[in-house]
C-alpha cells in the first residue's frame, strides 16, 4: 500500500514541476495504477485543476491533455474521425468502464507500464509528448530514455488518417494482455508495436527480431508464437482495408 502525509491540488504546471523535484513527492493522475505501489511519501500532487483533460486540435496534431481519461479517448468523435474504431477496440478491454472513467492517458505513459495497451497503440502513430521542462520528444525516445521528474502536459498525435490495427491476447476479456500488437502499413513496409512482451512496447519492422520473456501469464516461446499469429491477422486486415 502507498501512503502520503500530505495532499495538494496544484494551480499551475510550474508549481507541479517544482514540487515534483523532491523524491518524497509523487504526481497523481487518475490514481488507478499508483495505488498498487508501495511506500511512504510526503506529498501527493494532484493535477486535476490544470485543465489537462481535453482532446483538442492543433494545425497538425490532435492534442490530448495528460489528464484525459481512457473513456474520453474511447468515445471521442475526433479520435474516430482519424482512426476509426481502433482506439475503442484497444481500450474496451482495460478492466471496466468505471476504471476507464478515472484512469488517465498520461498516467499510463509516464509509468511506462509494460502491459499497457495504449502505449502499444500510440507508438505506430508517431506520437509526440510535450513536457513542461524538456519540451517535445517522441514517445519512442521517451520509452527508451531515462526517467526525469518532469510533468507531462500533452500527448500529440499527427493528424494523419492512418490505417492501424490493434490485436491482443488475454486470459479473460478484461485481464491485462499476454501480448498486444498494433500495426500499420508504411511506404517501406509494415511496422508493428509489440507490448506486454513482458516489457514496455517497442516499434519494429516486419522482419525485425523481437525479444520476449517469461512471466506468470506466458512463456517467451508462447509469446513468440502468438506474435506471429497476431502479426498475420493485422497484415490481412490492413490488406483488406487497402484493397477495399
């Protein structure tokens, strides 16, 4: 169980950043994954008053506030306009509606959750992250970089009507994935994001080797076998879309 001595709702991103420089303080989003952590800390920093819970459009990006809930993404007409039902297909498996009403996209990304479905979905979309201090970096670079005590403000998805497909294997409908895969067809071939390996998602080309591991949900041999099946399903679906 995680415990805090103090709780504060910050009024500016600058205040959140300054308070977050202490290792005894923790930033809280929807608190849906954080409550599974352990330890005792000084202050929980709540971002709910910062207005980071909207899906907006810039000239070249869909701009998603870090406090936007998974349910907002799942039901957004703006998202569906560019990506069809893919976000809904991905997010509908995450625990349940009440959970998705509180869990935030920023919390999933900043935590670099290895089993995250939304990270796997966002990688092939050339997603960018806008932080208060370090500015804008790609999601791919963030996942492979060192953790910094920064504040994620926005998730930026290029406004390209890109055809993508998301597939996953789970023990039960709302369980975390044994393996999840998202694919898209580019000019130079297919690209796939592979998550729950078990490990944070990575972006690879069609024939690029993917390293898998073991955990209680499956062996590396099983995941390797499942990956080939999901990859085939996604390719077939993308080909049908192209021909249609």
